[in-house]
């Protein structure tokens, strides 16, 4: 594990203002509202009810104020809170904000999968997951799944856990790339993975996001941790598991192999079937300490052993993810509530590069957070403040030499596929990346006051944060390219990147056996010669050298927000404004958040106009300071391999992020929600205009470097129309929604060439028989991974009795195009880009292929049964089935090879004491 060199400070965003506490001492839990009920939830037009003790009852306040007037410290004790619980079968809210509220009860009814909280959100409107999540390789994975909200990239989502920002700035844009990148580590938008066992409820915003949230341009996932009153005591222990042997698979091999046959039914088990074993053990509960203190704890550990298919063999790899939290709450320290909490959530994953020999590597991620928060009511205002320190990492330990040999005798382990088959070995070296932050935030939420016929609520907040990122490459990385074959190579003792031709028996003896000479025009002589060949001579003409480096960058951010809510007869308005500033781009960004709604009979019309600004500028500061790779080449003179020489012609690159504007999205929304036939029907239209997206603008040669200047020339649009219907009938709940989405974005950088693109950022894009070089940045703009045009979801939740319940979910995705990594390399002559006096004939680059993915429909199911062991003890069993009908997922595109997952299972058992 890398060790942090320096601890830094961070003061961040003002946390949420809590709603005015109700005058009466009865709270209705959010999940008490069932879709289609005749009355809206009590908090529908206000803010979500605070989960803090109900200390705002008028009698208690009156007594406290009286004591304060007499000069005595007020004595306020927590009052009893009565929770009326009901069943909520759909999370769609009727508020002005585009929010979906997932209560603890609703979460319990969803397929848990690996248990990461974001995995449970992929069935919401406007939320799409990665196509790779359905692959057989990902089935043994336990990392939190990627999600996109309203057409944005996964890293453009704002993640918050218990009021603290949980976004990673360690290049999260690399989250959907390969686990091994040449000069970076596969990142993730979340700094730590949050298991559902730590969670009380989740609110997801896909539009009309309140002003208190910033640093995103997609949507927001606001996760609240489990909280309990001091008088409550509980314990939950659960164990879940999944095995590859329980599941069904399909072998798909549509590659065009050179002289080999594809996989058939006989070798399906040895060649194709993955093996994994996943286990999750979770423990959570609360322990009251007297009347004024409480201790909450949660711990979840998920492990997975995975066999990955590589070079037609299954290689064993292991993963481990821990998610834990400990919180101490006091109601007796002179404030209404003081909470001290700590989370620890590390991740350790073992991986390998497919079809690459000796390529095993590991990724270490996750981190920890320490937070102190307080709430206190002073007359008609509720004050909240918190300070939090967080650290996380995203590091890789890997072999530091990558060699793509030609597939030939002596180097013949590679798959015989592609125009020119290769036998590749090694990896891209160690990289250590760390993030630290210190956050302070505060907010004031005022009680409702009346002005004429209107009701007003006002909240405001401020936040400031300090962040540091560190990046280290601890050993020199060598990435080879352009192999060259020659029968008469003299390697001069160089064995790492050069191999001489050798034979089982000397050629003189073979010639005597063939009649005195070897006639290569004679097929029998040629076959004898090749059978006698042990190693074919070859060496590399080109390599990139990645030097040691240490980078440390810092960023100061500040923000403030105001929000004024007005209720006037049947009208409701939310007028918000957010202001952000950071000391890197040095931009003051003002983001209005304006929403209005009117109730007309049983219908509600909602309008919204909002602006959202991106975060993640620290990644740019890292890229500015990265040391460029060194290009080296060597030649063959009279059969002798020469020494490596550093090219003076090859470009060395670095990036410049000067005078940039912060990318942002403008949003317009229109929604109609109508009570029909005992349920709620809604139509929502979301239009977004993405502005000032970062693109490559031009280049400047300075101090021996080609500086790639970044500009704000990119733009795009997102359009989505969602139809939804939810209804509760008896002990059943139905939710149906369908969305049509269109995303458009600038597809390429400032020009259509790769003349000013670093070699490690160039790939081939294959469309039919056409191959074109382009940058990874341009490829990511073309990707439709999070932009399926047509999606639909149907869920039916049924409580057949107090003990037995089921959930059925049908997910539909229409056909669309995507660019898939084929795992192949393709050669092209680009030697003139490397040096003017060398003989680098060809360089090879990864091939991505444009494929058409057919439409798919998948059915998932959850079955739960509870046993009442005693008045306070309960045992429950769960059985989850994914792809119940064993349908094709089409995760393997046309012309590619791989394994598709069919029907799969999870079993679980849970013990609860309350």
C-alpha cells in the first residue's frame, strides 16, 4: 500500500438544511406513502423530515426559551418519536425536484447483487449502467457498478455519503477503461464503495437538483447512513453467496482465426466457462448508551475468487472489498445533536491482461473518512455544521515491461487471431495515486413563515474544501513496439527484448538428412525446416520509456447557496442560486436552480430551469505536471542489433490548461404528474445543453515539448422523454416506466488526425472493413455505452403474506451501436513519426470495433421469506435470480469472442434482533 507523504486540509460544501420540525411529535416515515394513495406524503412540498430527535415541539421550545430568558441553560431532552411505517412500492416523488426516494424497505426488496448501493439504482428512469456490467468477466467482479444519470459520464455524477462528498478526483474518467492502462490506473467515480448494509435511504436526482448540491453535471446520488434513536437497539447479521457453478453460460466465438477452429461444445468448459465464488458477510446494529448517547456500527466484507480466461486457460484472481462505519451520537453536549463517525472502506483487486503472458497485477483502492457534525435549533432556525477529513487511493502494482512479440516459434503462446498474430507478455508498471481532503460545511434552515396568503421557507449554506492529489511512478516503465523478424539476428547478449534464431539440430545436419541441401521451394524441405525451428529471430525496434515521477497538487474550493421556497395557493416555487470558485481555473460560477409547480385538480405541472457545473479539475493539474515518455529506437546493421538511441524527432507531450472555462450543463424540464385509476401517471421531458466541454485545441512546441493546449470548444445535447405509471393495489405495487434518450456531442478534437497525439493514446477504430486511427479521447466521445436510445422497466412488488414477498423486474434495452475492444493489435507504418534516420517499419495499436447490439429483454426476480423466531428475533431467507429466462445478453458483439452469462443466482440468510 502506498503511504501518504503529506496530510492536507479541506473545507467543503455546506450540508443540507433540515426541514422545520413538526409541531406535533409524530413523524411519518417517507416509506409510509404508497403510490396511488389518496394523500401525498406529508413532506411532499417541504424538505425531507429530519431523522434527528423531535426536539422542536412547541412545549419543549417554550420551556427552553423561558429558561433562556431567565439566564439558565435550557434543558432539552429528546422526546419520543413515533414512526408509522408503511409499504412504498415505487420511489418516484411528486416534489418539484426530479428525485427518487429509496427507503430502507424499498432497498430490501431489490436484487442486492454485490450489495454496492449504486448497483441497486440502475432500474431508475434516466439512470443507465455500463454495458460491461453484463459480461461474464464482470460477474465475478465486486467493484461498484458504473452509472450514468441524464446522459452524463459516470464521473460527472455527484456522490454523497452522510453529507460528505464521495467523489474521486483521481482521474475517474478512466473508470470505464481497461483495468490496465499504459500510463494510468483504472479509476472509479466513487472514492469508496458503499455497501447497502450501511445505508438507511438514498435519494437520486436526475433533474431539477436543489442548489445545495454542486460539482456535477449529470445527477446526484445522496446516500444517508443508518441512524437510530438512543432508545432503539438492534442487530443484523447477514450472509450471502453466489457461485459460477450455479449459473448458465453461453460460449460465443465469432472471431476469424488463422488456421484454427473456434471454440466448440467440447472445449466450452475448459476454454470458456469462468469460475468464481463470491461471499458477503455483513453485520450492523446500534447500541444505546444511557438516554443521551448511541453507537451505530456497520461492517460488510465481500470477497471474490475469479478465474479469468487468458490464452485459452483459466487463471485465478482474487478481489476483496470492505465497507464499514462506526458512529457515536450525543444528545447531551449542549447541542441538539453531535455525531462523530468514521468509515473505512478499502478495496484490493487482482487482475491480468487478457491473452497476455505474465501480466498479473493488482489495484488498491478505497479509503477512510472521519467526520464530526452537529445540529442545533435556535428559535426558528436549525443550524447544521460538519468537518470531515477523507483520504483514498487508486494504485496499481504490475510488471513494468510490456513486449508484444510476433507469434512465432519461441514466442508462440499468443492466440492466432488478427491480421498479424502477436504473443504479448508483461505489463505497464507500478503507479501510486492518493487523494486527501478536509471539508467544512455549514447551513441554516429557517422555519416556515407566512406573508399574506403565501408560505415561505429559506435555507442557506456555505462550504469550503482543500484537496491534495499525489501521483508516483516508482519504477521506470518500458513499453515496446514494432517487432522485427530476421533469421540472422545477432542480439549481442541482449535477451530481454531480442531473441536469436535457433534450431533443434544444426542446419548442416538437417541438410544432409534432406539430401545435401535445403530446397525451400520443396514443401517437404520447408516443413522439415519449420519443424526443426526452436526460436525465430526477432527484436524490437521501438520503445517508450516512462521515467520515475512524483507529483503533488493542491486545490482550494469554496461555494455558497441560497434557496427560497414559496407556497402560494396551488402554486409552489423553489428559487435557488449556487456560487462556486476554485483556485485552479479561477472561475466564479453562478448556477441558478429554478423550479415551479402548480396543482390543478389531481394533476401537477412542473417546470424547471437549472445550471450545473462540472468538478474534477485536479485531474487536469496532475496531467499538466506529468513527465512525458521518452521515445527510443534502434536499428539492425549487418545482422547486428545496435544500441538504443533517443529520438530527437519524436514528440514529447505535456498538457496545458490555461484560461479555461468550467464545463457546465443548462437544463430545461417539463413534467406532468396525474392521478389516474388509483395510481400516478407522469410524463417528464429533460433537455440539456452541454457547454464549454474540454477538447484539444492546438499544439505549441516549447522547451523540447509539444504542449497540447486544451480548449472549451466541445458541446453536446441530451434529450430524454420518460413515461411512468405507479400504482399500489392491496399488498402489491406496480411501477412501469419507459424512456427515449438522444445524446449528441462533438465527436472529435480540433482536427481529425493523430499527428499531435501521444502514442499511448492512439487506437484503431474499425467500422466494417475500414480502419482509422484516432485518440482515446475522441473514442470516448463516440462511445454510446451510457446512451441507449430506448429503455423500459417494469417491477411488481408483492407481499403475499407477512412472511413471504416477491419482486419481479423486467428490463428492456433497444438496439444500438457501440465500440468494443477486440483485444487485437493492428500494424500500420508510422515510422516517420518516430525518427527520420531509423527503420521502424510498423507500429501496432489496439483495435476497437463498431458493433450493432441487438435489443434485449431480461427478467430478474427476488424471493424472500421471514421466520419469526421470537418476539424480538427474526430470520429471513432470500433467493435472487438474474436473467430468469436464460436470455442472451449480447454482451459479446458480432465478430468477437467471449462468454455470455445466462441465468445466475444469489442465496442469502439474515438474522435480525430488534
